[in-house]
C-alpha cells in the first residue's frame, strides 16, 4: 500500500495539506451527539480504517466528514479548504462516498449506475460528454465489471453489485474515497474480492481511502493506519500492529484473544477465545 511519507513529499500543492482534516468535530442525530470533539488528519495516498464496537460512532463520524450529516461543532477541511465553503458539486469532485448498503433505483443497468458518478463533472446541460464515457469505461474495467455493462444491477450477485457501486465512485475521479462497511452481507470470497480491489485502487491510483470495517483482521490486513473509536471518541490511533493488541481487544471489544503476526504479511491477526469474564472453554 502507499507510503504516507512518500505520498505527501511531492510538488503537488494539495500534498501540503491533509487529504481530509477533521478539527474538533462533533456530530450526531437531532438532539443526540454521538461523536464529540474528534481531531483526525488523513494523509494523502493512505488507507485508514475506522474500527470500534457497535454504537461507537464510526459510521456517524464518517457521515459527518462526508457532509451527509450536519456537524454539531468543529470543521472538516478537504485538501486544505473548509468543506462548508464548498458547493455540493465541488465536494463531489474531491470526495466519493460509498454508503452502507446503498439502494439501487429499479431497472438500472450497470452502465447507467456508473454514469451517475460523472454528474459532478458534466456541463450546464447535464449531458455526458466523450471524456465522461471514457471515465465510465475505465471505472468498469478497473472493477472488472466491463462484461456486466448492460446487465440490470438487481440481477447481480452481492459481490458484483458492490463492485458496480465502487465503479460509480471511481467514475467520479476523486482523490479521496469513503467506504462505509463495504463488505457487509457478503460471503468471505466476495469480501476478499472487494478488499483486494480497494487495495489495488490505493496502490495503482494513489486514491486516499477511509473506510469503516467490522472485521478487525481485514482492517489490519488492508490498512496503513487503524483508528479505534469508543463512545464517540478516538481511543487508539496508529499502525495495525500498534492498535490491534490484546489489551485493546480486552478493553474496547470486551473479549479475550490472542494476537500473532500473519506469516505472509507480518500484519497482526487476532484469534478470539471468549467474552471477557467468561469461563475458559478448554478441552
């Protein structure tokens, strides 16, 4: 995966700023604040994964940073510019978001779905141009969906449908991509297929990726950085090896577990044994 140091050491003016910077961000729903005063800077060209127990604020924080929820406090900056000062189209040119379990309109083909990603770039007449067609074709090819162009999205398998949605996000041609639980409801082969695709987008295109994952082993395997939330606050932030520890699994996830390095990658892999406080289940 991309090295955050080498990615930021460029002559690109945008590289002088974090890809995304949340400053004292508080966000929630109506009268309830879920996340309070979070500070987080995402370096360009990196893969960051947000983890935490159910209800810890992972998806809520991501939605606040994507302007899908109004902030209750603080500010989000994208490439050094306050997101509040940008129009919706300007935000969509810089940040693509794949929400959890997106809903597809009925009777939509894969191409028609992916074409939706070009609308932040079209002109006043809202008509697709030649370069938009090229971007759609490139997104379909990158996700392995070229052979499914004319198929209805509703007829796809779960993994194929998720790749079609990622193709839509790619067609936006943004430098940053948010993914909210992209492997939810997929079997393990499709999960790995999606995660390998995400990794490839980062390594081959340099796309900055921030994602929410429940699978801690996948978070460790496919991320440069892991940020753990609990009760709306960051409690751990670092490399997968620094964050995914026996103590964190006990304190945050309330389980007894072992952690060992993966023999192939060296990334940490955990093996859960029992809930905290339960009697050992030994042979």
